[in-house]
């Protein structure tokens, strides 16, 4: 059955996106960019149509699987390796292509891949890390769209250990670019207060 397109009603930010980093990079927060009804439609599609799998990692020689689920979609032929596991891209769906166009229109960047994360509740999070794998364009743009539960997004400077954070709203867009991945770590802290799912789409620029 052919996937039907969704009419996207964007909410243009009232002001220019703000850089939440004090130095050594750019993390631009656009705030909410989709209206509530469209967000609900997309969240339902993402939860039920994406080919979710438990994430894998090899840590100290042990092969582990996380509660958090992931999916990897991209232009034909891309693979992506992190945590010593290589993932092979699935072909774009209509839903993901629509959201890719939205991210590209707002950020002005072009993306050829998307890593999706599904956090079922606040018991699932992401430890400190940077997206600096060799397959990614150096100092390129990563656009992060959030659907579902609001979650705290935290950043910590590698050297000074200075930190900053913000709550990622339902239907919001955040962009990381420049030297952010070189100088800063980011993560999604766990929270006992969150009991509903969050889907996060991170559109990326892979090197061809």
C-alpha cells in the first residue's frame, strides 16, 4: 500500500535561531517548527512505520543491546559505523523524505541520511558522546527533529567541562554544526518523570 504524504504546516520561528553554546561551536535551537496536529500525525507514523531495532554496541569486548531502538535510513549505498557496529541504510520512506525537506528548508543545509532514535520512557537515555565518526562530514550540520515527550538535551565542553542544557520541545528543531563535535560532548539524561515515548530524527551529512 502506497504511503500517503502529509501536508506539513510549519511554524516559522519568530526570531532567528539562537546559539546555546558560549564558544567553540554552534548549536542552534529553532524551537517548535510544526503545529500540534501535524506533530501527532508524524509521531504515529514514525512509531508504527519505521523499522525499529534495538541498538547494538561492543563495549570492552561484550556485545550488548540497548532498550533504546534505532533505525538508519539514507541515500542508496551508505553504511555507518559507531560503537564498533556497522549499520547499513534502509531506503527513504515518504515520511522521512518530507521531514528531510523541512529540515533542509529551515537550516539551509542538504542531508543524505538520517539516524532515528526511539526512547520509550525516561528510563532510556544517551550517555556523553560526540558525533565525530569518520563517515560524517567534518564540521558539517546535524539537524535534530523531536517528536513526543520533552527531554533534556545536555552539552559539556571537553576541556573546560563547562555545561549547558535545554528542553527539546515536541515538534522542535535543533542544529549542531561547525566545531561543535570537536569541542563538545552531548547527551540525553535519563528522567524518572518521563513515561511517554520520544522519537528523535538526526539528519546527517555523510561523506560519499
